[in-house]
């Protein structure tokens, strides 16, 4: 597909700046939500990058997601004539400080483990799917089952009963 150089450079700049790119799988969309380029051109450029293994592609919920590989970073750096100091946003370190203060609990938020209620899940889950004692290990206990007089019987096959479906039975008479 022939793509104008202006659009190609705009997509490449955005991809290098962010390190990732997404596009909805809508070939008729007039333009990409983040870039002023038709969505089809973005998809086709990234399809070309994928075939050259410059990006990795994920597809989920009608959206494509592309991630730059190291080879893709080098290719775009050369294509856009960028210095080696400039890196995509995905390779930059986060500047926000961590709010954790290591202490006796190892930096965990919430109550210490000694204050938690006893039991595996605690709270009102004690009787969930368990024996009368509450901790039946999953599926044990009296579930109430079928009444004592319930006696299922199979009436298919050559014993004759009727019914529809597979098997040898008598032909229905109309």
C-alpha cells in the first residue's frame, strides 16, 4: 500500500516516542484516535513492521497492540535520525517515588496478620460448601440430594419405550 511519507513519519515518531501503539480493527475508520493518519495506514505500517520483526503484535477485543522490539528501536532511530540518548517511553524509568516504608510487616498495607480472623477465608465464608463444621475441604457434607423414592430408569434401546434420538427402536406409527 502506498502511504505518504508525511503520514509514515508521523506514525513512526509516535511509535518511537511511546514505544507502543494500538489501533482498533476498523479498516474504514477515517483516522486513528491519537495520530492524524487514517487507521488503515497505521494498521498496514504495523503489519509491515511485524513481518520484519520490528514489533510484536497482540490482538484482543477488536484492537491490535504493537510493542517495539530492540531491532525496531534501532531501525526507527536510524530512520528518524535520532541520537542514542533518546529512548521510547517504555524504556524510561519511572520518576514517582514508592510510598512503602519497610517495617516489621515488610511494607504491607493493612492490618498485621495477627489481627485477621481465624480460618482460611475468614468472615462469613466458614460454611461455604463445607461440612456442618464449616471446613469440609470443598465439596463435602450433606447436600440434600434426591429423595429416597427417586428411582431413575432407562427406557431406551430395544426394551421398547419410544422417544426420539439415536438407537434402535421401533418406528413411530402416525
